[in-house]
């Protein structure tokens, strides 16, 4: 695996991870599009389809409030394939993440991966770390064309991960699945939740991500939705220190680093480069937009409802029978989320709003207004004298 260069955006990190995994391969219909070429008002960089809410685990922080049984109104195989047909209309190489619940709870998962791959989608997967994720399953998914698998590790040891997840044995099963993926040649992504309960584990987790041979570490800053409402976020000051540390990690790590629901990571990286003697001083303005909910990012629920992200429970309608592309491009909800000049509070006054924009999901969770300030960001624009939001935090 080639080492990805320093990255500071979700799209760049995703693309570099893909490029690393495909190094040496000829261009194909599913080659990752150049992130800088994607007009996020026309297509998402990432389309997540929550194929089911069913999962054998019952993790304390689950966004999906996962349950053991599949929902009776879940999209059928035929409806799921029609959804993938719609995803293809966004353009070639569309990245589709099959999430859950546990996608492996669906018996048609391999069929869906193969169907999407055959039409030129880049199909990836976020299974749960359970005993059903065997080497045979990994091999079948790889044969079907899956491009990457993401697994969650929220602690660097069995004790800390299993305590956080509330499931004994989860750590060992996840690590075993990660090693099976690597042995099979399937590029691996590790997802980690950052909150008061996990933040001290990050350095050890970083070592584990490298040891597992992952191509990408996706660091999710807690948004209090689903069962995650019972967890404690870190403070804006601690988040700032974590992001500064992540920029250092990204410069030397043998894997890419991206944040989820923390676009101010881009602002931190830009400020860091500005401070470096060899960096252009005005790099913060005028670059392509970063990915945020509804702006490069879209989420389809297990019953076909379209959301700007899985952490922002405001819907632009149901796409079971069509309308995915049109709703992404034209719905009032998605269009408003893409208007960085419509942001309120200090995000609206911030010179970094076009490269950052704050987590719209966290703003919604805290205020009910998706255009409000992100309370996890500690940056205060120079001329801003309005209210400063803050998160309820612990563990600092
Ligand atoms: S104030 Fe808002 S737009 Fe500015 S860096 Fe913070 S989160 Fe991003």
C-alpha cells in the first residue's frame, strides 16, 4: 500500500484511500472521481444506504437504535436495486456505503454489492463486528466487488472497546474480521467514536489502526442522536487539541485520516499550514467546499427516507419509488444546507464557512436548527460578538 499524502478533507481522504487500494490498477468505470471535480450541488461524494436496522449487537451509542429483527417495511431486494439504479444517475463511480444496523443481517447483501458493482458504483460496507463476519463472508463480498470495509473500534483493548459497546467479545471479533479483510486483500477502514468515554484511547487506537493495516481512519466526533444521547461529548477545547493531534498523525501515519461530523478539522489543518513557514498564508479561502450533511453527503434510511446525514433527522422525503437525484439537488432542505451564506451564529460569520461550515447535524441536535452554529467548534471569528454555543461535556 502506498502511503497517502497529507489530507484535510473527507473527500480527499476517501479518494486517497481508494487510490492507495487501487495502486497500479488500470482505470476502471469504478475508479474514484477526482474530489476537486465533484460538484456537490449535483451529486454526493458519499451516499450512505442504511440497508437494515437489524443487528445482533446493541451498542450503547448506536445511531440507528438497532434492534435484533429486520423492520417489516425495510426496502426489499427489488426496491434496493432500484435505489442503486438511482444512485448511478448521479454519475460514474458514485461511492455507496451500505450501513446498518448490520448489513450482514440481510441475506441479499452479496447480491446487492454485485448489482451495484456491475453498474459502476463503488460499493463499500460497514458491517458490525460479529461472528457472522467470517473469512468466507469477506471472500464472497470481495468476489461481488466490494471496494472497502469499515469496522468500528472505540477502544484499543478488549476491556475498553467491549465496555463502550456493551458487548463482551466485540473487540476480538472485530479485530479478527479486520485481519480477515486484510488477508483477503480487501481495503480496511477503521471508524472510531470520539467522546469523553473514548478520547483517552485515541493514541493507542492510532497504533492499532496502523497495526491492522487500515487504509483510512475515520474519526467520528459524537453527535447526540439515537442511543448516543447517553454519552458525553468532549469540550470544544479538547476537540481542538484532538484535531491538532490528528493533523500531526495524518502527516506520518501509513493510513489516511478523516473526521466525520467535525469539518472544522479542515480549519485546524489550514491554520496549522498557515503557521508553517513554507505554507501559503491565504489558503483558507476559496477552496472547494468540504463535505457536510446535504452537501456532498446523503443518507437513505432502511425504509427509504432521504436525510442529509444519518445524524440529522430531517427528511427530504421518501425515495423508495424514485426521486433520489432530484431531491438531493432540488429539495429545500438540501439546498439550504448547501448555502454557506445562510448559516447562523458564528458559523455564518466565519471566514472558514466555505471550507468547513460546521456540523449541521450537531447544530440540529443541540438547537433544532440545522443552520445554527456547531457547538463543538472553539473558533471565534475576529469580528464576531454574538452568542457562543457550547456542548455539554465531561472527561476533560
Ligand atoms: S465557526 Fe463554524 S464555520 Fe467556522 S471553523 Fe468553526 S465550525 Fe467551522
